[in-house]
């Protein structure tokens, strides 16, 4: 198997591993057909950082989990070798995952204006709430008084949205989740909408600036910036190995069915 290595990763490895010869490296997005697969070694955050390298190339990503929870990088570290054998023998399935696209008047995130897990707007300080006016296809839905608002994909339903009591969706669901962060009104609950809808957010608050994040990337905005969110026209491909399923991952990661009284 031939391989190319992210340049920063290679620089950290070369003092530890003796390479027969310097491998080919990359530090920018790959060209279409340049690689058959991308292997991400780390946690879910590491896998999210691979997206700018592969989006638009149809290169599927395999996540090897050396982190902790891991809903994206689900192959345990001890199964790394069998996973490589499965890659070589093409014994895998490919899952197409939805991305969300953020559009703003100032092109806030440049060409990397998409997210696999969620787009989130939240307060920049810890003392004041935000008022987030939310519209679906241009129709007013609600003004959320909260610490922030999460717009999540089905993939992101097990990420930040889950920690804010959002619902879990299957990865191939065709929906988007709107989850408030610590809402002031206790009757406000997460809402699930079709992924054919567009979501518009207008943010107000005492602080003149607030934060917007696309997965792990963060930028600052002021209240004049309107956030327009919709399903991206392209997605990302994730590889799953034989014997792995989303239902199994949920049971294991969330310890469903376990009772310490029976252990």
C-alpha cells in the first residue's frame, strides 16, 4: 500500500519512526483521485479537521479512535491492523454524511463555510443571554433567549446537540436539529426540521460581538451579520468496517442497558 502523510504529522513522527525513505506529504486539500482513502488517527475532533483536505474529492475517511468517546472515529486503536486489511480487500461500507453550509454577507469562513456536526452561535462572555431570532424558509419560528443555538446535522446529533438534550438521529436521516443552549424559557425544546429547509438567524445581545462556530472552527460576529444556513450541495463519505453499526455504537458509547447493580 502506498501512502502520503500530512506534513505536520510526518514531522512529529520522523524522530520516532525510521522511514525507509521520506514519504510524500501534503498540507493542503488533496486533488480528486490523489488518494483512495483518508485515515484519521485520533478522536472525533481530528476527523473533523480532515474535512478541508477531502471535501469535494469523494475521498472517504476512516476514523481510528485513539481518543475517548468517538462517534465518528469508531474503530478502536487495537483494530487498526484489521481495518487496514479490510481497506486493502475493499471490505467496507461507505456512508454519505450531510454537511451544513453557512452563508453571510462578509463570507465569514471563506471557502470552508461548511460543517459536519453543527453550526453554533453563542455568547462571547459569560454574563449575558442572547436573543436569537430564528426563521424557517423566511417564516418566523421563535426568538430564543438562551446562551446560544445549535443547528445540527444527523451526524452532529450525538455531539454538542446531545449534551444540550437534543434528540439522536440516525446518520442517514434527512433532517436538521435546532437545539437551544440553556434556554431562559423552560418550555422551549429542540425542533427537528426537514433538511430541505433554510434557517436564518439574527442575533441580539448586550455584548456587541458573539461567536459562531462550524464544528471546531470559530469566528466572531457582530449583530449586523445575518446567518443563513442550509444543507450543503455536497457531503462527506465515512468508511465503516464489517461488524460495526450505529446501533451498536450507541449502545457501547452511551452504556445503554448497563446497570451497575448487575455487575
